[in-house]
């Protein structure tokens, strides 16, 4: 715990666990927080010369859609890294595209519809209630709560509006 409170550790639990486990296994680890600048990544690569980079990055420049650029940069620098490659990150970003791709490979996926920003919300007849409404492109569970489960067309309109206004993305 090295002087951090349980609450502070919980906020960074994944990163803490990865660093602690690697250090316990005898590896030299240099955590690097990256948010708005690529220069710290370049400096760390040049100074530390890592054998591999554990990419736990969820966003860059405070936006989840830029995470693939860090993976691209690591590839350009020929640095091995964990996690998905840039192409996979881009393909997985849009839930509609990823569902369409896996459906094309005959993997069953639930019926879905995309509700673009600034468009009237009308449920296609093929979508039966109840539905789960979430961001089309946000990572993880951002914007998902009990209210995401809608069982009426009115609740669907309300939840899509919530995703558009609060999350700032199209809804699926």
C-alpha cells in the first residue's frame, strides 16, 4: 500500500495490482500516467527501454476514442505491448460495427438499433421490449444503470436522450 489509503488504492486497483504483481515477480516496473502529451511516452521509451509495455490506457486527451493512437505509436516505435492492436481498438469502438462483424461470422447477437444524435427516437418494430440502452462508443459501463433497462417506448426516448445529453454519443 506504500502510504496510500484503501480508497486511493481502490481508484487505481487494476494499475496497482499489475505493478505490484510484476514487482513481486522480480520485474523492474516504471508506471507512467499519460493523458494529454505523447512526449512522456517517447521519453520513457528512450530512457527506460522497456521489454514490454502494459497498456492499461482507457483514454487519451480525456477521450476514449484516442486510445488506439498510443497503441499505434508503440507499434511505430517497435515496442511490444499488451492489449489490442490499433485496428482492433477501432473496430471494437463502435458497438454497431462490432456486432455486425460478429453476426457476419454467424455468431448470434441480439437485435439492435442505433439512435443518432439530434434525430427523433422511434423503436423499429423488430426490437422487442425490454431493451438495454447504452452509448454506441463509450467504454465499459459508462452511462449504464438500472434506468438503462427500458420497458416502454417513452422510457426508450428518455434514456436515449440521457445518453445523447450526458454521455455525448449516439445510443444503441
